C-alpha cells in the first residue's frame, strides 16, 4: 500500500484496539507503526496484539513495524495512614525511608538512590507536577522539604526529580523481563524510557543483541545535557513531551522539540514526536483546533513520525484519531510553505561517499523528470540518508531483509519493498523498476534514480547512482555492467 504522505503515524494498541478488525482499520486509516505499551497489559495480551499485527502484515504483503515501549523505573511515594493528606503552601514536609504510613508532616519515599543524589535547592515534583517541594536539607536517609505548591497528596504518587542526575538505571528488573519478552516476540523497535546518559542506551543494546533497533525517549533534562552522545548511541529518538513538560517549564518544550527533530534528521535517524497530540479524541470524535495545529507543527518541523497514545489505545475513537492525523498530514504536505520550510532546514552533511551519492540523487530528482529515488539497503542506513535529504519524490527502499524494511517503516517518506538477494547491479535496477511500478509511483515510460553498493549485501557500501528507465527492455538493452 502506497501512502500519499511522507510523515509516518504510530498508533498505540490497547483495550480499544486489540481485535483484528480494529487493528486492520487502523492500518487502512493510515497507521504505519504499532506501539505496544509495556506499562499496561499482560505479556499474554501483548503477545496476542503482536500476533494480530503480523497476521495483518502477511495478509497485506506490506511491512509493518512494531515498537515495544518499556515502562522505565517508576519513582513513587509510600502510603498514607488515611490514604491522603493535605499539604499547605510553605509548610515543612519530610521524605524518608521509614515504611510507616505517612501524614501531613512526612511520608516514606522508598528510593535510597534519590536521597544519595539530592542536594539543597533541588525540586521534587509530585503527581506529574501538581505538587512541588524544594529540598531544604538532606541526608542519605531523608530530605526535609518546603512545600512550594500545595494540595492533596495521596498513596503511591509518582515523583520527578528534574534538577538531579539520578544514579538509577534506565532498565528496571521489570524492564529487563519485558525487554527479553519483546525481543523474543520479534518487535522491530524498542523505546527506552528514563534515558539520562549514553550508557543507558549501550546497556540496552547489549541486552538486545541486534534483535531490535533502539529508540531513546527524551523525557528528562539530564538527557538534553548528553543529547549528542545519546543520539550517537541510539537508532532514533522519541520526543516524549509529557514527562519533559513535567520536569521542565512547559514553555521550554516547543523549542526543545524543534531542536531534537533537527538533530535527529542531521544524524539521518528517525524521530517521533509524541504525547497528547490529539488528547481530546479520547472522548470526542473531533479534535480541538489547537491539537490539529500541534500535529501540523510537528510535520512542518520535519518529524519522521507522529504518535497516538491513549487516543488509539483506550479512546472511544481510535480509527478516527488515525484518520485525523492522516488528513492533517495530507493538508500540510500539499502546502508550498511546508516544502519551503523542509528545504530551508536541510543541513549539508556530506562526509562520505554515501552522503554524496544520496545528495546527488536528490538534486537529480529535483531538476529532472524523475519519479522516485530507489535505494538498495542492507542495514537501512542508506534509506535513512536519503530521507535526511527530504526529497520531493518518493523514496523506495529495497532490501532482502524483512527486519530492515520493518524498521524503515518509521523513516520519513520511505516505501518498503522486499526483494530477493541481489548479486548484479543490472538485477538491482530491474527490481527497482518493478517496485516503482508495483507501488503505482511510476510506469514504464518514466525514469527513476537507483542507488546501490557494490559488493551487494554489505552494509555501508553505497557507491553507485544511476538514472534508469522503468521499462525492463530498455534496462536490458543498455550496457550496465
């Protein structure tokens, strides 16, 4: 199936979208990638959703990516004697390791690693920032705080510590179990929560052992301080705006989003913009105007993908939410201003032969009557480099590796075609022409640009570019070897 847009849509599966009929409807409405949220649902439920997506993939013959999103460590308070307490602004409040039920003066926070990292002046955010405390004094066993923003505090509420790099690994024991389970299923991407440093990504990569690509979720201020190293260690980024908006001033999130999208694009790695994109559609069949503008902004910025969370997982209108995203994308990408913005944000990053090849492919496609850029890719890196150029014609990624094509379902503007093993460049050109025609992107009277690497089936060897006809008779009559 050929999508008439470049940005990809990620739809989270959940109680509202766990049956085969709804998953198929989501795909037909425009979902390119399905997200399995490991924070919710049993392994049995998640395995069933995974199996339904793979069944849909077989029925349609279209590669479909599956992303498993790990929960990450959850920092929470203990319990209160009466289930809750009222904290007044300016009052003193202690957090400690004492497991006794709490009250309006103190409560247990069973995370000694937090106490070891705290310092006076650090902020503690409770219940997604609804309550705010400032540390006045601390030790290895407690923190004496002042209530800056008060309210009702209750059992097991979450704690955010935005000002401190915590000595907490991104992978909890639950995450490790979930990670092995997801990789055993055969997911294509793993989204890693609570990333603070590149070492968090490297730890996950060791455990994954090549079975999936890694998407680093940027949701903590500490990650922004190490973003270059984290991006280098990852296969892609997710701008997790929900937690970013809790741990940072909300007005800081839009410029961060814009910066991360550009950095990921410059690195030729996919970037997802996520969280609350069409939040009102959990309960309403129509989005707000502000939500539509938010989705459009991510597309104008050049994000590879935009994501639905509760809207498709637990909402009343999952298919309508995907259709709305699809329609917004079609509208934005037909706007000349969008193309001007995309072109203006292109960075020159030609440091290798492959970089030069894909840049030349874009320039040829934009100055002549070319219908598509077709790239043979073993690992997916060449298709990523072509997508970084944001060409005006479709990108067709051809590979004998189904796992590579599934991962590329997240990459901007890319249409994926499975081929057999290719050993000669003439055969590659023929396969590219057949793929372009099968997708309806070109006919036998058109021309395409083909990039490939010789020797074939070796990652990172892109070194050939050819303008070719889509008619096999002309290909075979030409001297290509």
